[in-house]
């Protein structure tokens, strides 16, 4: 992976997450573009680079938040590891794959964050609306953002040092020059 390009992407996404993300709140949920980048890295980058990139994005997110250092690092590293484990078993270029992976990972992370916050800060018993609004709707909203953002990232994947995905069907391969 080309790390300079990754750092530029991370700075842009962290800036957009903190400056633009709150303005795009929809029904009480914000998009988590950091998670979208982590899922992209986990799908296309080498495994070690994906985990390290997820840790760096988590570190940037932790430094921009008021939460304890390490929560987002651990969350995004676990998310990247989960996607790396299943990426060889899914069709990466399908929009539904990108949507479903981001949705599942988003649900798991948001549920974990909700349990963490409830355990430390809030002891009230009514969690139904919070689970629906922050966990389910937030993960769905983020997954909706994953589809167009992954299209852009895949289009510019060579800037990151990733080979653009090529697939074969019935022995006919598509290469740079056309059909072989």
C-alpha cells in the first residue's frame, strides 16, 4: 500500500467526518465514513496493511473524539480483521457485498459502543429507541454511504497501490488491452 496516499485519504476522511458528518445527520444518525474506509481497506489491501491502516484511522478518530484513547482503534482493528477473514469468500465488486459487509460490521461496532457507553455512563433501562436509532439506523445509513464511496475508492485504487480487481467468467479473461 502506498502510505502517503493513505495518509492523505485518512486526513480528508477524518476532516470530513468531524466537519461535515454532523451536518448530514439523518433521523438522529451520522454516517461513519471512517468505517467505510476501514471496510474498503480490509477488502482490497494486504491483510497486514489493512489492519495497520484501520488502527491508524482509529487513532485519528480517537484523537478527534473526547472518548478514551483506544476505543476506536480496537473497534476498527476488529472490524478490519473480520472483513479480512471473509473477503476471499465474497464477490468484492458487488454493491450488495459492500453494503452488507459494512452493515454487519457497523451493527456489531455500534452495538458494542452502545453497550460500552451504557455500562460506563448510563444506567437507565430504556434502550429500545436508542438501539433502533443509533445502532440499526446508524449502521444502515453508513452502509448506504459505502456503496458510492467504494465505487470512488475502487476507481482510484491504483493510487493506493492496489491492483484493480479483475474477474474471469467461463475462461474468458479481461485484461488491460481487452479480451484475451
